[in-house]
C-alpha cells in the first residue's frame, strides 16, 4: 500500500482541511493512479490546475494526460488550484511526464488552461 505525500496550493487546500496550503499523507491501494488520488480527496478535475509528481510536471489545467499514471510509495504530489496558477516564467523547459508531453504536442504551446476535451 503506497503512502503518498500530497500538498494542495490555493483555495483547493480546503480539500485537505487547510486554508491556503494543505499537506497530507495518504495510504492508497497498490494500483492507485493519479485519478485514484483525486477521487480520494474529492477534488473535482475542474478545480485542479498544474499537478506535479516528484517535481515533474504531470498535468496542466484542462488536460487529463496523466490521470492513469501509477503512483509509487513515497511519491510527493503537488497540486495547484485552477485560480492560483504556477508562474508563467518558470514554464519553459520544465521536465514533464511523457503522457503530458504527448498531450502538449497535440494541444500546442503551454497555456494557462486547455479546453476540457479529455475531461472524464
């Protein structure tokens, strides 16, 4: 059973009993993926902005490229609110997951948000 450390930034911190930031440790099933985590904390996909796994960008607002990525014991997940965006000046050259790279190639250059074409 993997233990995952999660930090929620902005107004989504309320999903982790915080005000501006919430940090929590969660035990998830062995086959847990990012979508499992989002369901566990009841975070709607429409509220999720940028999502990082171990400091690697895995998803962007409006894209669901990495929802099926398997989580590992000890992973650290950082999730930003859709209203508290990750600063634009840090975006160029960011290390990102393979699934997100493919989704970005299909959607074009990095944007503040994407059309919700893949929303579950």
